[in-house]
């Protein structure tokens, strides 16, 4: 698929919306079998990562296949690097039909149904394969995904977003006691603040762009993220101890405007949904390769990797899990997820 980037001048979000957002999708006339009569509906997709990200590459391939298999009826147009706004803003744009789709972090979906918290809890997934098996099981995710349809959007599915681990500039982490007193950058949420406290550290919310300087200056001693972020943002240069605590596996969801999805023919919707399922698998393959490269790059920077016994951390966060499973629905969903690990 041809990349369809547009230049943007920093006159603020209002200018951005005017320049980019002329509706959920747009029609273009394309040549099909030599005739210029087929209308292509261009689906704009918001993404907050660069075009080198595995999910971007997988979506790009998905778009090529979608256009081919629908005989030019649909084309995907990706907007990386938050060109259409931050994730929270793009959810609203999808709901209103201003854009077609957005890839958003799992934690943001809790604002629309608090049962999404189940997939954001520490140690809810035992492995990447366990997580993917859950997201391929309609008996587990079906009701949850459809629960937001009355809010103008549908959840198409979920990408694996890596496994988050702790890193710092003091020492390898083997137990919660090793994290005592260390200020660790976390995602800005009450759940994550409490999680890091239970794990022994001091959870410190901060924008990702500020972390490198904060580690340099001593405002932070560490962070927690997957190997790609750790290496690509060069945190490995100044926080060389990366410990596989494996505490979070937060998914990234592809959401779509509900009217758009329902407006697809049965044939096109099947092609769309099967195509995205393939994109998830492709992204995983790309992710695994990128992780290998990231580890090599980090080690070149002087990083040292260690594998603590995660049982002690699992025990430490159990009170938080029990606190967050505050409804019968969330408890039932959690039990289904854990059962799938057996």
C-alpha cells in the first residue's frame, strides 16, 4: 500500500482537524479491470507510534490486502506519530465518525466499560500465547467488545503490545525489596501507581518524552516498559539493569466507527475481520524480530538483563487484583481468562 502522509504545520489541533479530517472516510475513483468507475472508501487510521512500529507495518499490509480483496472498495490510510491527535482524542473522533479507526491502549477503554480493566491487570496473562488465545476466543471477549457499540464504536480486535518489565540505574531487581525507594516511571493511572507500590517501588507518572532526562538528573531511578521502548528511546544508556518482572501485558485495540462497520456488506466485513486477524499475527512476528534487535542494541549500550523469580511479584500484587475485580462481571471475565491459561 502506498504511504499517504501529509505535511502538517504546527498551528494547533484546530488546524490539524481542518487539514486532515473531512469525514470518517473519503471516496476516490480508481481503475478496476481497466475502468475508472470503482469508488474506493479511504479509511483513516490514527496511530501514536512511528511508521517503523510492527503494528504500523502490519496495518499497512492489511490495507493492501483489504483493497485487493474488496476489489478496490476500501483502502486504509495510516496517520502515525499522533498526527490526528493523542489516543484519547482519537477515540472521540472515531465515535463521531470524523475518522474511521484508531489504535488505542487498553487502559483507555476502561473509561467506556470498567470490565476492560481485567486485561490491564498485572499478571493476568501468563504469556504472549495465552494473551493471544484469549483474544481469539469469542466466548471470552465477545460481550466485552460489543459492550461499547452503543457509544459509537466497535472493537475490531487487539494487538499484542509487548511485555512490560522493570529497568533502573541502581541494580538488578530480584525481589520487591530491591525496588524499595526507587522512583519508577509508570503509565498515569491509579491502578499502575498501586501496582508499583505493591511491587516495592514508587510509581511516578510522567510523559514518555521526559523520562530520559529524568533518569539522567536523578528525578527517576527507573522505568517499566517493553524491550523496544527501552532500547529505541536509549534508556539502556543510562538505566542499564533490565529485569524480567513480566508484570504487564496491556493490549492495543483497533476501534472502528460503528456505523462504518455496520455499513459494510457481509462479504466485505468478513474480509475486513479476517484481514485484521492476519494483521495481528503478522505484528507478532514482526514484534519478535524487533525485540531480538532491541536486546542486541541495548546490550551494545551496556545493558544487563536478568530473570527474577516472578512468583514473589505475583504474590505482592494479588491484593490489587482483588481490589480491582469489584463487580461480578469483571470477576467472571477474570476467571475465564485464567481458565484459558490451563
